[in-house]
């Protein structure tokens, strides 16, 4: 019995923000109904478009809010074709039995390379030099131009990107310091700082690589800039809302910040057709890029393969490996049987109730797999016997049940 209980061509997938075409092609090859849109959608648009959608793929600009989830009548999974998932109401997804997958490693190298390039450009004062050349000004001078070797690099956020940047920067001769709210193992000769203030005071160059949780809002403001060295180089390739832009602009104008590179902003255009506005436009020795830290062809190809692969495994087999909100389960292939998925609130005794129903119908279990987290339990049961329709209804009637799926 290998036929899926629900035909693949009736499973609608909506991909937003121009995710790589390889993702669409991979999902089409599997037989799904796939629509690809190049831009993000605002909340009102998304509430309408998400009706009837089983899987949605997004990047960082699309917000899956509580209101959006209320309109998601068929949604089973969300694919975040990026690292962060703060644009997704994860608690709401978990409550509704919607699995969320992301790409935590696929664009790490791309962001690191951009950070290194910008550090070098800003230390050499290249943004102003380049602009002057285009204006016909020949300014051959070593003033405010420095090597990066021997300089102190302070990394705020020592996750996948921050730690890899640490290794590359050290190989170029930099002294690396880092601060993270969680205790992280230092790579190479990097030195952890006990506080953010310690990092701010010691660093010649500061770069931010934190996630987008609300608690990180404006963690760098006027007070933090005042604690930095005069003439510091400041880079934000993390999240737009973590830096007070007005305070940054003032620090640039006073010379506290000698050079800055910003790739993320508190408010960003939804598409390439909308204008970009920022008080940082025209600032001295400033690099402004349109949220392209992870936007290389290599990264997009990697993400375009990684996320759909996890989504297809979830839909086809029930695998949850790589999910950010579901218990992690990797399952063997099943032949000549049925696979049942039961998602429920993590309450004591529920598995016993499920198995009692199986026993009442004299259904033998070929295999059973259970994983839980604080919020939910995820049970997969493989059986080798036909079952009456009321059997599924009985599973759904168990108190605490969120969702029941029949895969085979």
C-alpha cells in the first residue's frame, strides 16, 4: 500500500519572496501544486492567499502572524528559506500542529564573506574614496586607511555565522572577541567577553550577528555607542531592529563611528519596486546594502535544495528532522502498511489512550515512534491492517489531539 491518502497534486504550495527556482522545480517534480511569487505579502494579502495552502515558503520579509494562522485552514508546514524564524509565530504554529523548517547553515559562508569584505573596505575608507573617484576627485592618501591585521574584532552573537566569522577573521591576523547571552565554546584563539560593555570598549571593529527576537530590539543605542572606541568601525548584518538608526547616524556625524556597513533595517521595502528610505543615505564612509548578506547564488541554491527536502520528507514520511518547533523524528521507510501521525498536547496518558483504541480494533503495531517537547507530543504509528473510518474519528476524539494525518 504505497498510495498517499491525499493526492499530491491537490497539495497546494505557495512560495514567496522569489525563493530559488530549484525549490519550485523540486516540489513540482514531486507532484505538488506550486505557485511562486517574487515579492512578500502584507498581512491582509497573506490572510487571503493562505486559504487552501498546505505549505508556505517564505524568507525574512513575510510575517506569519497569529491573524494569518487563523486564516490558514489547511496549513501543515512552513519553510523559512533563511536562517531566522522570528518572523513566524512559532507558538501559534505549534499549537495548531504546523511544523516549521528553516535553513540554519546554508548561507552562513555568504554572510561571513560579506562581513570580511566590508571590514576591509571600511578600514581603508573605500566607500568615500570610491564615491570621490566617481565625482572626479583624485584623493591619493593613506589618511584613515589601515590594515585589519592586528586589530580587535568584536562579534556580538556567536552562533553559526559569528563563530565562522571568528575563524576566518583570525586567519587574517585579527584578534577576535565575542559576546553571547549563551555560553559558547570559543573557536581558535577567540576570547569570550563577560559583558557586552567589555566587548564595546575593547573592539576596533564591531559586527552584529544576533537573531531577531523582540528582546534584541535596540540593543545598540546611544549609550552603547558612547562606550565604543572613538573611530570604531560598526557593521550590522544581523537584524534591522537591533540598532537604533538615529543613534548610529549621530555617532557617524560626530566621528565616534568612522565607518559603518548596514545590510538590515527596521523597515525594508517589500519588493524591488518600492523605494528605500533611510537617514543613513549619504552618510560618511557608509556601505548600505539591500539585505543581501546571504544572497549569493551558492547560498540560494543550497537553501533551495535543503528546505524543500525537509518539507517533502515531512509531507511524505512524517520526518521532522530540522524542524524548529516540532520534536525531532527520523523514520525508516514503510512498505505494505499504513502510517498514522498523531500530534497532540503534551499530556500524560495520551499514548496509552491511543494504543487502547488500536487494541480495541485488534490492530497490530508494526512500529511506533514518539517524541515530545514542552508543548506537544508527536507520535507516528505504523500498522499493517485495514481500519474502519470510525477508527480515525476515535483518534481525533482523544482529548488533547491537535491533528491526525494518514500518510499511507
